C-alpha cells in the first residue's frame, strides 16, 4: 500500500469516528431529589429598603435546586387577661339605678317578683323611680321561665341613653358588676352610643 492509500484510510477512520460520536446521546446529568438538593443562602446587602445595591449568589451545579428560605411573619400573641366575674349575692336591700325596675331586680337576684312587689308595698304595674331602695325577700325564688330575658354570652351594641344597669336588665339574670368586669370598665361607667360590650 502506498502512503497515499494509508493516509486516505486513516482520514476515513477518523471521519467515521467523529460522525459516529455525534450520533451518540449526550451524557445525562445525575438526578438529584429535592430533599437532597444543595441549598445556598442568598446574601443581600442594602443601603435602604428601597434600593438594592448588591446581590451575590453562589454558583450551583446545573441540576441543583435553589431553595431560598423565606421569613415567616410571626405575631406575638396578645396576653390573655383573666377576668374574675364577681359572684353576686342577694342583698337585704337594693337601690334602683337609672334603667332598672323591680322585675329586673327580681330576675337578677332570683326572687319571685310577686314577693318583691308585696314586701315593698308596690302595685304590680307601679313605676318606681331610680334612687328608690327596695327590700329584697331572702326566702323567695323566681318560679317558671323568663328569668333570662335574652340569651348570653353575647355582644351588645350600646344605644344612646343606655346604662350598664339597663343593659343588665335587658339580659335578665346578668349583673352590672359582671358586665363591668368583663369589659374592664371604670367608674362612673359612662357608655357611648355604638360601643360594643361583651356580655358574660
């Protein structure tokens, strides 16, 4: 064989190898599970919240997943306030406040209204003014239904002219002291229209 023939055979062999190499599939990068992926924190330096001046990110392999930790807003829980609702005992006498009436007092202190009216020499439908002191029967109990006039716990929106005492009467067996305690009101317990109260 001549040098020329040998040269042609070598060139054909190289060309064949080169062309066959182009038909082979490219090697596939190894798969990485997300849980095993490399994570690199991002460092951000700013002069002010409005202007981002420098951001540097480390280079990762092409198959890695970039996981950027996000800050979760955590709110500080409101401190819980333990409110002690005073236990109302049945007094020997009670002075009516603005917005109260004898049947209201009978409901509050669990007294039969007929006994309350009788002990105080009142007519069943008699209007009694605020400031009147009533004798409270000690051996009497409300009979039947109706002691609770409106269901509670509840929230109540104050209307103009209402008082803690009239609102307590609206519910029947709720005491003004309980409403004052739950809402942390301070004397003289003046209410404003639109104010929302929690009713125990």
